[in-house]
C-alpha cells in the first residue's frame, strides 16, 4: 500500500514538473501598437478596375527596446492566394463572378500578427445568368453611347433593359439619377434609379415614359414580365407557386428594388423582392411595381416625386 502511494506521488510529481517545463517553454508574444489600415474597396467593382493599397497604422510599442526592428507587411488576394511581401500592393480586378478579397498582414517575430481583410463583389454581364437578350435588336442613346435591347410588345417598342443614363458634376458626384449603391460599377448591370421629377426627362430622344394604360395593356400579370434569372449564382425572384414567371414579352424584369432619397442621399431597399418603375397617369408620374409574392402588376398612385427612386423602361414615341 505504501509502495503504491509512493509510485502515485512520483508520477504526479513528474506530470507537474512536465507541465511546468512546458509552460516555461511556451513563447510569450507581445502586441504591436495601432490598427492596420490599407485603404478601402467599394461594395461593387467591375473587371479591370485598378486599386492600390498602402500599409499604415501599425508601429512598435514604446516598451520595445530595439526600435530599429522592421515590421513586415504581406498581401494576398482571393484569386491567386499568393503571398506578396510589400508595403504597397496593387490589383486589377479579375473577370470573375462574385466575391473578391484582399488580405493584408503585419508581422514581426515575437509579436502577434495584425490582419485586415477587404471584400467586394465583382459585377459584370456575367453576374446575370439565364438572362439572354442577344436575340433582341438594339438602340443607342446618343447622349452617352450606351446601347439597350428592345422588345416589340403589342406593336410598341419597349426597352428590355433598365435605363442607365446619369449626369455627374466635376467631382463625379451623381446629379441626375443614381446607380445601385451609388457606385459606378453597378450602372450597366442594374440600371439607374430616378426620382419622379427626373423621370419626366430621363428617356433618350424619341423615347418616353410609358403610360399606366400601356403598362396595363401588357395584361396585368407580373409573371409575364419577370425573368427567372440568377445573380452571381443566386436565384432572383424567389419561387412562389402563385406567380408564374414566363417573361412572355421579353422584358426581362428583375427585382432590383427601389431607393428612398433623403437630402440627395439614396438608400436602396427591396432587392430581390420588388421591381419599381415610373409610369405616367394624366401626365403625372406614378409607379407600376411588382412584389415577388403577388401575381398581379401593381400600381402606386401617389408616390413622392422627390423622395422615391424607381427605375425606368422607356417606350418609343
């Protein structure tokens, strides 16, 4: 019995000594001062856009005895995932679909690393799938050279894409219309959002806003206008059994929501649930809209002409 106790005591002492030895050998890391900053990425970008990042904001703590130590900065992106040791890093956005990210790290032996990750979404024609307008003829807006597909419906030409005409000041701020998220990269994919007053003069020469009667002449079924398409692999227009998406008129309507406008600032809501368009009733702008769960094309008779940003499908005069 005493012998067993002796062995147990010896084993316990050995484990304790080993644990202490392990604790003594565990390196003690210090913390770098500051927060790593490298710049920003917008929410959306286009293939070919160029961005540069410069490391800053991190330094040795005052307690470090050797202030000559050099902090090492490394970068990598989500496409090639190759580590590049540099203080300044440049990228050209690749022609991909979906998310793209840049990760930067500040490193120094004996110190915890500091890391920052910036992410964005690449948007282009590739972002939309099951969305083929190539069989439709085109018109060109002489104001900016942009082209739009058009569809002949009930003897009248309609734009089969959302209008994307904008005006900007010298500092590139939008003064007429706004793209989704107020970012240039989304202009040609989502089209523009306009207040009611802008909508009256937004269409190119030879085109105009459709009337409520012209919208209603399409039959009143939302599904006849809706395109069962995908954005970056995610289905647009969630499935509802009551809503049959046929895209009967080749108008390819997608649920890009609407905007509220306060002091000139656009806030975007309703993506994947709504499509809002300006129409004319007795010469005054009203809204025709689609809600994903409702089979009928709906009308909003009294929208604010200053505070609502809706999209536009022009018809030929």
